[in-house]
């Protein structure tokens, strides 16, 4: 019986190759999209689950209060780790970590720049570090280092354990072990070296070991077997508050533990409340994948039911011969399964071909797990579900025909039979239009943020991290003079942080007239005199730092937000806060006073989609930090960089010349939104393409059903244009209904999505108008081929075909 089903199904496919091609191709594209999205979603939800104890791992955060604003931070002081170990019985282990950053390491003639992490010895067991050679116990020492497999091979070649490498071109460290690279979808994917925390404190950082006011670390915890984050959290809530100084106490820090499973997708807080994070993108893209597959299934259902009259006599004969309905349903479902299997094989080939490009766009390293039993089982279930989803309605519909009417020739599919197909076409285009509008809104939001005033120059400027003592000890003025004399640059500056990077934070600033009950958060960056000029700061009041004015070594430049905050008490000119603050003095934590000499426009220092914060700049040449170089625009960038490298190499000959363009670093702030926008564009395009494939098939079938009518109309004098209008009109009406449904729905969804941004675009009306017009245009283009082809046929031939 089953063999007979598949034989008949195969004959039907080969007999109607055109419809079979449309069905199989549409399904294959939909399934390929679903596979790609499924792999991406699986990679996202499995983030960090490669760690053996992932269900018990957590990260310490604190809610801190600045006036009416509550921020959630994961920066903590070093001594909090021991306090947690000694005072929280729910914690099996605690590990302090210094923030990951890039290190210069060398062996013989090879020097590399790699990301390293200072950790405590227990880190290796907590995070399932798989040692390939040596032992993780070496982290108990001082001058030991563990290298990843990739780094060990690149730097040392064979037998790396026991070899001595140089860190920062000066300090020697012994390679005590090699570990398996962290998985690409893990929190530590970029980490290539693990170094003892003791080594970190030995490098002039001893004062941080017992300092409760220095927030330069992260704290990771491992719960005991039967403990929970809910029971452990109350025991750590007030720990920092009890131990810190008065300045920190005033921020009312409340400790919380964020489980490992939320680090990647649900680590965004607003006003002390977890509002999710990247999980919204996972849900959005996953939903798109489901809908694209559903659109492909709708094509199958529409074409199968549209051709019902072609199969009606077959159904009638089978029923007369004794077939019961469930047998007919089984037959049509088996045909559906055969089509789905063929489509799935094509989808796998498409997925394999597209995966490298998809990985590049999504910044992933996904593979198709061909040999994984779970993947095979999921694939079988996926095919079965898709075949039932695509074939159930046609099977039930076709098997319901009355055999007497069919065999008498009086059976006709009335207007009511076409209603479900029309509903499904409306559904298809509604989803496609919503996806197109959503994609346009994403790009409008990105462009809106890009058009936001930045407050500094980006073109022709490069940043370099000062990673070695050789470069740090070089006389700044001499280095600057040589670089400018070489013609490579027109200006150069030094700073603690680059303009596109983070800042240090301070809540202890005071000034005359300040409300003593408030502790506003200020971002701070120490720099050389040349920093504002090199970066093209835009002054709205006062002046820049000057080397000619000695007192400028104790001066500060603040942004507009800081000026408004400082001038809020007794303002001289409410409309121009800059005038109110020039000459005022700010008192720092060390009781040193600095005079405000200039006010600059607000700058975008972190993500452009949120409100920025008050910040300031002050002079300090002792920082190691970064160099900012404005390249000479009168020579080529290649030549300017070549001359810059020659100057830098005089002071730091062993370190690779590593730099970052300021405009590239600024562009990275849009990375997540642009990645989602690119993916959404592809999937929206495929959705509308699949919908058009379906309409193309239905149009072809509609024309074949009305061949005699078209011939009669032409004999009676109907023009090709009137026939085109007649054949196209039905589909245009359906798409128009889709537009009317999609516009309010897409407006609601887009508005909800935009609410996550503090700085967001207003939805323009033309987005909906353009999308609607595009949908109608694509429909006309899709249907017109069949309509014009039918309208141009000789009516004699059309009437003979009947």
C-alpha cells in the first residue's frame, strides 16, 4: 500500500513538473532559512553551556543609585571575593578576575598581541578549562602562564610547556600548560592566555588587594549542589555596603547574582530592573524563521488545493473501489512527505553552501553537525512536522470529495473552495509586508543614531594602545615632535582612554552650591594638552587646554550635560549653562581643586542609542593609556602609517605596530543592530520571494482554468489590457487587504521594538506607503507574466484546447 502511494505520488510529480518545481523549490528555500536560523538560535541559547557547571555559575552585580538613576554594574573591588567565600555558605567557590585586555607576548623572533585574563587558581575548575598539557595548578604561582592550543602553536610550535616567553617585551613567564581553546560561543571566546592573579598584584597593583573603593575586577561564583541563586542573593546583598567607604555607601550598593545562562542574552538592566537584552533578537529572528517556513508550507497547500479538480476523479474512483477516507489522507500525506524529503535534501545543500556567508554576516563559527545523532533525529522530526503542516489541509480537503458527484462530472470547486487559498495569500503577504517594514525601521533607527552629533572627529585619526614599558617611558613631547616632524601626522595626543572607549567613573566630585545629598556620576578621562585639538572637540564656551598657561595643568574641560548639572544651582544664564560654569572649581576625591576652563558639546562615548552622561577631561601625563594620532591628510594613508610605524618602532622595536581607525571603532557601536538589520533584510527578501513564487503558481493555475473564458472574451473584442486587468485584479485585491492588515500590526510591533532605545527615530508615514506600493508592484510583476502570456494567445487555439 505504502509503495503504491509513493509510486502514484512520484508519477504526479513528474507529470506536473512545473507545479512540482514551484512546490519543491519554495519548500526548499523555506526549510533552508529555517535550518540556518535554527542553527543560529541554537548557538545563541547554548552560549556558555559548554562549561560543565554552567547551571551553578553566576556573576556578581550591584545596583548603585545616583540621585534618581539606578545603574547596574559588574565592577567590584578585589577583597569582596574572600568575604564571599567566608560569609556565604551557599557558594562552593569564588574566583576574582581582572578585566581581559590585550598583551604583548614574545618568544625568540616572534611577537604577538593576544587577549589575556588574570585569574585565581580555582577559575580553571569552575570553568572546565580542559588542559592538554601541563597543569592548571600553576596558576597558584606568580610567573606562570597557560596558553590556548592555538596560541601555543602560533607562538611556540611543538613542546611548548617549560618554555619561557616575554610579557610586554620585558617580564619573563614560564609556559606551565596548554589548554583547549574556549568555545566560540562562550564568555571567554577571545581569551588566549590565563595568568595568575598574583602576577597582576605583583606589577605595582598591591594597593588594590584590600581596597574596597577600587572597582577594577569581576567576581564569579559557583553555587553548591543544592543551593540556588534566590537563597544565596540575600546573604550578599549588603556586603559591599557594609565594607566600603562612605562615598560608596552613599550609592546604596545592592548585590545580586546573575546566572550564567543570562550573561549573554539577558544582561541588560534599566533602573535596577532586568529588561532582557539580546534575547529579544533571538526571539525576533527565530519567529521570522518559523514564519518563512510557514509561508513555504502555505504555497504547498494553495497549489495542492487549487489543482483539486485534476485529482477529483482519482479520489472518486478510489472511493468507489472501497478506499476509506483515512487511506486517502494517508496517500496525500505520503505524497507531501515525499515532496518534503526532496525539498529537505535541497535545503541541506543550500544551507551547506550558504553557511560560510551566513557565519560571516552573523559573526559565528557554526557548522552543520552531520554526524550528531540529535541533529539526525531533529531533522527527521522537522521533515515529519513540515510534511504534516504542509500536507494536512490538502489531504483532508481532497479526501472529502463526494464520489458520485465527481464521477457524474457535476463536481465543481465553487467560490467557497477558493476562500481558504485567498486567506492564506493574505496571510503570506501580511507577514512579508510586516518583515519589510520591520527591516526598514531597523535601518532607519541605525541611520537616526548615525546622524546624531558625535562631538568629535572620526576621519583620518588612529588610536594605539600603549602596551609596553618601553613606549610608556618614552618622553611624550619628544615622541610627538618626531612624529609631527616626519610628516606622518598633524597632531598627536595621549590619554587614559581613547575617545571611542570607556571612561573611569567618579561620584565624589563637589563644587560650590552642590546639593550635598546628591552624588552624580561623572565620566573622566585624563589626557595631554593636545587631546581636545587632536580629536576635534567642539567648544561652545571657554577655551581649550594651552601649554602656554601653567595653571591649565589643574584645569578641566566638561561637556554640556556636566555644565547643566553643575549650573543647576543659581544659574546666571539658564539658556546657556556654559556661561554659568566657566571659572568654577571642582574638588576631586584627593581634595585637589580644578578650574573649569571650557565646555564642549556632548559626545557619544558609548552606544549611540542611549542617553549619554556628564563627563570631563583633565591633564595627566603619567597615564600609560593610548596614543591618538591625526594622520596628515596631504599624503596617502598608507604612507602616513608607514612613517608613523617607523617613529614608534624607534621606541618600541619589538612590539607589532597595532592601531585602530577611529571611524572603525565608532562604527563598532552599531554592530549588533546592523547585524540584525542585515539578517532581517535577507529573511524579509526571501519571505517576499516565497510569497511571489506562490502567487506565480496560483496565477498559472488560474490562467489554465480560464483558458476558454479568455478565448471567448477575445473573440468578443476584449483587449489584452482588459484581460490583464481581469487576471491581475484578484491578486491585487488580496495584496491590498494584506496591506490594510499589515500596516497597523507592523506599526505596533515597530513601536514596541523602538521603546528599548532611549534615543529613537519617529516612525515616518512613507515607510508604510512605500512598502505597500512595493508589495503591489511585486504582485503585478509576478502575475503579469502569466496574464500577458494568456492574453496574447490566439483565441482559436484557446477554444480548441477545451
